[in-house]
């Protein structure tokens, strides 16, 4: 298989991709941006792309969310949750007092905001496309230092001025593996379903109606985030993550309900939930009484008998 990921090489995305067994056996190509990675899949130049979706500190990655609903459909087939550790790196001979500009990916600078405030309050933080690009920028002398992954500092032969500079040492990033539409992975009993929904903005209680379609069927909503659609001020798409699989009866019923009450629903995939260090105590949320697949099957059989007389 042909895989593409948010590059350049030496990023957390490459590290996350290499935890996927098929990617170790297949080809791996770095993309310059999230849009480029996803467009390679849409164009058939790659079979799957691994891109960051959210961080436990910085929240959702806006460009990924936006690109997932722009253009032809794509679906998530897998997620990878990766612990994130940052260092401040610079060319040899640089000391902390020399640093006036710091290159960093926006998610990285967000996670190190407190450290930067305490140790480099006068430095200008410059946004770049990736952690690896930040390291390259420092190595070339374009900026004095970089916030990057330890692997990036090593590849660029940078000196580490400070390590473990993230404000939260237990921060993680969630990456998703995205492919062209096809049958979703088989349900495992511990799955996640992702959606993008567009509500009718001239309808009172439209968002509440969306949430009720999930709640009344016992579907646990684990994440909701809004992003502007670009149509007009105040027009938003809502990205939802919920427990369960599209093959589950209660999730299927919720999707039918959302189809009825929303202006548009885009299915972004059902896939196994990644279990990582720190999630061992978490497990699949059990269906409430009366809302298991067995209960749905029993109710459907009962209704069929009534209709047949």
C-alpha cells in the first residue's frame, strides 16, 4: 500500500504512521501539508493518508477538519493516539539569551505557551507547517530556535537548549488514517464513529435536535466541535465523535434520525478506538437498558409481526 503523511520526515506524524503494520510494509511519502496529503488520496496517488486530528491540549486541528469536508468524500479507517514531547533546539553555540525568534507548528506553540512565557517572554513565535519544518528553519538560520520533536532535533544536528518543555507532560495527539470511501472496518465492540453535520440555521432548536437523535438511542457523544462553513458569518458545521459503529443498530438508527433533521450529514467513518497508555481504565460504553442491538432486533421483529397481522 502507498501511504502519505504530514511531513517532512521526522515529525510526530511519521512516528505515528510507523505504528501501523501495513505502513511498515508499504511505501511512505511525506506531504508538505494536510491538504496535499488528503488530495493525494483523492487523486489516487496514495491509498491512505495519516494526518493529525486533535490534541489533548490544543484541541482540534482546524485544517484537517476543514479539508475532510471539502471536496470528494474521505473516510477514517483507523486512529493512532501518540504521546507528544517537545524540545527547544537551536544551532550549536546558541544559548537561551540569544533566542529572539522561535519557529513552531501552531499546535506545538500552544502546548508550550507557559514555558515560552516564563523563559522567552520577548521572543517572537513564528508559525510553520510542521515540527520538522521548525527544526529545518532553525538549522538553516532562518530562526534562532525551534520547538520540535527530539527526533527532528537529532536529524538536523541541533543542540537541545531545553527538553520536555510542554506545559502538560501527559499531552497526546490523535492522528487518523484516511482513505477513499469503502466498507468500514468490521465492528470490534470498542469503536468510534465520526460525522460532520450541517444544521438548518433558520430552525429553532436545530442543534438540540441533533443531540437528541443520539441521546434518545443511548449513543454516547464523546466530542463535538464547530467550524465555520465559509458561507456566511454564523454558519457552522458540527463535527461529532460518538461511541459505536455504523453497523450497530442504535448508531444506525441515530444516523437515520440525523438524516431526517439535518440539512446535510457527512459520514466520516467507523473505526476501532485506539487504546493507549492512560486509557486502560476506559472501555466501550455499554448500551442503556432497552437500547442494545438485541433490544432493537426484538423490537423490529415485534413490529414486523404487527404489520403482517
